[in-house]
C-alpha cells in the first residue's frame, strides 16, 4: 500500500479508530492490531513476501534470546548467524544477480566463459530496512544495550511497524521497543503535529517530487538531445525530487506514528541548507548514516587509531552505504564521490563544524559566506546525484560530459526555459517551506493567525488531492 | 480525543464539500445526463462519453445498426452523406438503416474493439460499419490514461469509480482551473490553455440523433476563410512537408493481430458490411504495405481503402482545419470512392 493512495486514506482512519476506540484499554491488543495492520499494509503489495518478513522476524527474535542467554563466545556465533541470515536474505534478493553478472564479467576477462543462473524475482519492498532493524536488535543485545523482548508480537511490531516498514526511518531497538511496550496515551498536540507532518509530507511527495518527475525522467532518458542548461536543470530537479520524495515519505511516517502515540527517529534535518559535505551527512537519511556509524564505522575502529584508519573506515562506510542503495556500480561511485567530499574535511579536522545548529538558527537570513557554502555543497551533492539517477555509469559519464557547454552543441532553448520555470515553481515552495521550518524538523511551525493557517492547510490538501497519482511509488521503495 | 476528532471532521468536511463543487460544476458534463453537450461549451470534453450518452438516448427509438467508428479525424465522415451513398447505390433498398457516429478522442484499436463488443451487445445487429484508421490507430493496444480518453464504464467494463475519479481529478486540476478562470475573465485564448480550452470563436454543433459533430471552425471559415488560414500560417500550423516519400513502419504486430481477429469475429457473427478507411493525413506518411495487406486479408480487399500518402486529398492544405483533421467534403469524396461509382 502506498501512502499516496486512496487505499491508505481509508486504511489509516480505520486503524486509528480501532486503535484508540476499540483497543485503547489493552496494550497487547493495540500491539496486535498494529501488527495486523502492518502485515495488511505490506501484504497489499505482495502477500508472498510476508513470509520472508515473518521469517526474518522470527529468526532475529530467536537470535536475540540466544545471544542474551549464552556466554560471550557462543553469543558471538549467534550474532554472526543473524548477520549471515539478514545479509543472506539481502544477498539473494538484492545482490545475487549483481555478483553473478560481475563474476561472469571477470571470468570472461581471463578467458573463462560462464553462464550463471540469474534470479527472475522482484526485490521485496523494504527488505533493506527491516533486515537492518533485525541486525541492530541482535547487535544491541550483544553489546548489552538492549534486553531481549519476551513477547514476539512486541518484537514483530518493532520490525514491521507499518509507517516505517518499507522505507524507514531505520529505528533502533532501544528507541522504539520501549514505546511498543509502554502504554500509549492519546495526546492532542502530538496527533495534531502528526496530521501536519502527514500533510506536509504528502505535499512534498505528491506535488513537488511527482511534479518534477516528468522533467527528471525526460531529461535523464533523452540526455543526449538536450543542451547543457537543460541537463543542469534536470540534475537540479532530481536533487529536489529525491529530497521531496524521501523526506516526504519520512514526514508521513513520522506523522502517522505520532497519531498512534509513537515518536520515530528523525531522518532529515534540512540537508540542502548544509554548509559542507559532513554537515550534509548529518542531515540526510540520518537513521541510515547513524546506523552505519554505530554498527560499522565504530566496530571497524572509527577514528580511534589515527587518521589513516579513520580515512579507511570513512571510505568503507560511504562505499557500503552506496552499495546498500542498490546492486549497481552507479551507487558505489555515488558513495565514493561523497567520501571524496567528506575526507578532506576529516583530514583538515573540519568535519565537526556546524554540528549543533542549522544555518542562521538565530537569524532571518544566512550570511553571504554561509549562502555560498550552501550553494557549493548543494551543487556537489547534485553532481553526485547524477550517478545515483543515471541508469548506467556510461550514461552518468555522458551526462556529465554534455553538461559542458563547450562540448554540447544541442540547442533546446524552449524546453530549457519551460523546465527552468517548472523547476523554480516546484523547488521554491519546498525550499522556502524548509527555511521557515528549519529550527525544528519534528515540530512544524504554523502561522498563529487561524485564517492563514487553515488557508495553508487547505491549499496544501487541495494540491495533494488534485495532483495525486496513485501509480507513483516512492523512490526509496526500490532500495 | 473528542476535540481532535471534531476538528479533523470539521476540516475534512469543509474540504470535501468545497471539492464536491467540482461535481456540481461538472465542466466535462459527465456527472449528469445533459440534453445538449455542446451549447456554449468551450471545454475539451470526452467525445466517447458524449457519443455514448447520445447513443443510449437514441438506440431504442431509432434502432441504430450502422456506425462510424474512429478518432476525432473520423468526424469528417457524416452519417447523412453515408446514408445517401448507401441508399443511392441500392445497398439499403428499404431505407431501414439507422446511422450513428461513435468517435472518441484519439480512439485507437484497443478502444475500437471494446466499442464494437459493446455495440454487439446493445444493438440487434451491426449491419454496416466504417472504421476510420490511421497510423496512430494501431499503436493503441491497451486502455489509454486520462479523462479525455477513458471509456464509459459500460463499454470498458472497468470500474465506475476510476471513470468518475478521472473526471473529478481533471476538474480540480490546477492548470485546468487557472486556464478556465483566466479564459472566463479575459475571453482570450493563451498558449498554456491549449490542453483545456478549445481555441475557436464558435462552439461545436452536435446532431443529437446521429452523433455527428460539426466543428466551430466551419463557421469561422465560412465567414473569413482567408483570415482563418492566415492565423494558422502565423502559428506555423501547416509545417512544410518533406518531398521525400515517408512510409510508416509496420504497426500491426502480434498483439494488434489478436485484437483485429477479435473484431473480425464479432463482425462476422453480425454479417456486417465493413469499410476500413485509412485516413488522408497532412503528414503524407504512407500506410505500411504489409499492414495494408494484412487488413485486406482479414476484412477483404474491396473493403479496405488507403488514402494515406501523397494524393489529391492530402496535397491541398485547405482540405484541413489544421494539421490533424480533414474536412467533411474530403470524407464524402472518400466515401464515394469507397463504395464505388453509382
């Protein structure tokens, strides 16, 4: 089921009413309802892959117990088994074809012809997210940060809570599980914030991201026939599209969770106002970055063993993070480019700048220096997105070559002008909205004047309904 | 909780009520049945839905059995002319045939098949059919999207919900609303309105018994033919055509053949007299010979007539309203050729 679908518009109030009216006195029933709703939500897309979700859930639930109840040596075995299981599931469904094809390629280079069997199976939605939930749970038990959960329903809710099941945020057991196990009380302000977040998230997805999808798809499909300016607008549009799409999803997830009394981790903190690459990564897909930091970077030694090790570990997490997005060289190069943007800051000890607050936190506008830093960071991120969006490395390379106006001889001034106008039309409201809200991503500031406030709600809701395309999925569903 | 639900309910109710104004306004004339679909209507409508409503209204009264099917390009064919030709050639000695024109925006093979199946159920027998095709026609092998192209549910057998949803969403589309608002105030047609507002100083006229539709352009041309074409020339509507011979690639592939076979079996059951007419398009692209051979094999050589490419009909730009639609007198000449000399 998609958030931007009519089915979800019916599904959400039904679950909400059952949750607060029928089962509000019994926590167990409330959790059972959430679990059933989550499985219906997921099964709407493919009931067959529910078995995979169930299997992953049961295995990690078991490993959690096994890790807690055995000695250090044995528990390590169970942690390893959990990793093998989760990465095995990911490997089969997400990476098998990639490796099979690449091995074939390597073998053919040394003159050995192989013909590996390729799997003709769809990538289960959300697989990269729920397997990471499971692994973090077992890791945390191993590290003594989390106790194993007795009730399997509670654990299953943690893994498959429907707002975050298919595209995150990637939750931590010690953050979400206590909320699952605690009685939830309806809170008017929390629910109101939830509704606002859903509306704002829908607007970002349905209006902004889907509105720009046409320009992006057309430009990236026919890049060889467009002039440099049109290609630049196409790349910039993708930057805004993917942000609107993914942060829109996260806002809807956060908002929906609030309606049920849950607070999820933040996933975005206005990343396009970042002043350097390091700040960008503290603001973009935060739940994934922090997951890799906690479960990969730190176990690898982090920055404890000198600069060289820190550089190596940083490079590893960026490349793994790229590979997490998909079994394609494009994503690996995308990760590598970001590592290249981050490493100079690390080496110059400038990666911890701007840790605490967003730009112009106490001011109305950024300074000229800050503005130029924001623009440079945004252009760097946009450059990297070309690799993320292009179908192949070759296409990404050609696209970048054609961005050079001295090399590109196409003249598509009419399309360029039209796309520029559309790009401005869609990106300005999003960036202005973000600028207005930038001090706290979890609480949407609204105008105090009731008429203006309701007018804004009305316009946003109208645009969402008018532009809703229930065939359009979220970009991050494919990861 | 009560306060929250009350507030949410009030906001949603006001919102839904406001949006439901679109249903009351009904700019595409689908939520209700209308006596007249074209009076003072400058909004691009779903032609197939209008034809469907006129058909429903007339089918019992007139016992329709002869139908023209095609895209808006088929509008040039008028039932009255067809009737005269059939009667004059003694193909309908008792003058019992009842004629109807059933066209749809960009109607192609997929929808034509659905429509023929629907007619098969609805009329006693399909005695005569004219199927007006062109190179675009055979590209359609699945239901196209969009309110202008969606078929009435009785024809498509799809859900009514998606049908009405499509028109509801089109009615509240921001660019449609803005175009309408500006056009209502200024009465001027700007470029950005072209997908929503018909650019003509005169409204279309419909024959509510036969489904024939007459463009408002006819009135403009009769008043100032030179001015009409001068305006089109300024907008470079009639682009310069190449002197080379262009032939369309093969369009009829396996999927198309399956649908054509489906159409053929319905028409065979009805013992229908069919004429397949390949339209004379401004682009002067020749219809593919292989495709033509296939159509002749299926429907009979004498029943398939090709007017595409460079010929007496396509050479003169005055035979066209614009680059896409030819005029009724061309269609009449085509009918005369199709049914043979007197």
